C-alpha cells in the first residue's frame, strides 16, 4: 500500500520528536548547526551518537559538497573521524551524494517505541534509583567493559542531562555490578539507555527486570510512551523489547568516507 503524504509527514514528526528526545537524553559536549545539520562532537567520549553529523530536515540539501567539507574540518580539529548518522530525516540528495562517493554504511540501529499503558508492569519491582552518580559510572564502565579512561567523559554526559534521570544498578551477592540501566523521564516520554548485563549474569532475566523496573518508575512519574535504541544485529535485545510490546518506529545507520577506520 502506498504511503500518503499525510502519513509520511506524521512519521517524520514522530522521528523528529524522538531524535530531539535522544539528543536531550544523551547530550554531546558540543553541538553546532550547519543549516539543520546538527554537528555533535564530544572529545571525552567516543560514542558515535555523540560524534556525528545528524541531518534533521529532508528538504535541507543545498551545497552538500561544501557542507560535508566543513564538517570534515570540524571533526579533524576535534580529533574525530568524520561520521554521518543517516535517519529518515536525511535528505535524499545527501544520501545519493554519499553513495556516489563510496561512503560505507554500518552499525544499523532500530528505534523502538511502546504505549506504556499496554505493557503489564504489575510484576515489576519498585526500586529506588541510585543517587551516587560516580558509583553508577564505575558500574557502567565495568559492565560494558569500557576503559576506565572514559570515566570523566561518561560522568560529564550524565551531569549534562537536563530531563529527569534515574540510575539503576544490579549487583551480585558480593557487591560487584552485573547490570546497569539509565532511564530518562522527559515529559510523557520514558527513554531507556545504557542497558548492559555482564556476560556472567546473562540469561537470568536481569535485563528484563531492569527494563520493567525502569519503565514502572517512569510511569509513576507520568510517562506514557517508552522509547529506546537497539542495534539491528542484537537479536537478544530485540527479542526482549518486542516481547514487552515495543515496536519499530524507524531505523538509522552511520556513514563514513572511504578508508576511514572506526
């Protein structure tokens, strides 16, 4: 069935709202704009979402070559490889330009949403979020198996989040962190980020327990819609979220120039 113009515009409105929520939930240390292209850079943390060019208007495609060159200069000055994040908001002429220039596509991710009133959270355990941000950062780095050198960068990101945030950590009987989750309550939206479960603690229902706990917490705060992002090849994560009632809203991929190693 063909998509009508009204349906296309409604879909783009949803994408714009979720993209804005994602930017607020995981803020870059520097965001500048070239037209409606958001240039996000973060020297202290290497995440692609924090270090990428994000086109936000399908109709904004003037002077593509010049704007790509300017972005390359900004990324080089920041010491980061040039990366574009291509969502449904990316202009078709820009996509064609990157294709012709041989840019690679990688790390496809899916944005999922759910009507929280349709999810049965009655069995979820009410937990008080962690107040100690430094302790959460240490737990997150350990569970994600990231370098301790990223500690200051992750701390700065969490401190910069403006919507209400809730930090959740699960620990083993001996006090070692085995799972983490960050929930962002932003008006009627509940964003779930940073979920990770240590390899030794997987397949025990801990991930689902954290997700439902975080959603229940946000529902108590007034959230109506849940959203999250999962890599397309993360079959276990996708199964977990679909089982809870999350459905696909849209996808995005990253693009890099030929020869750029990431």
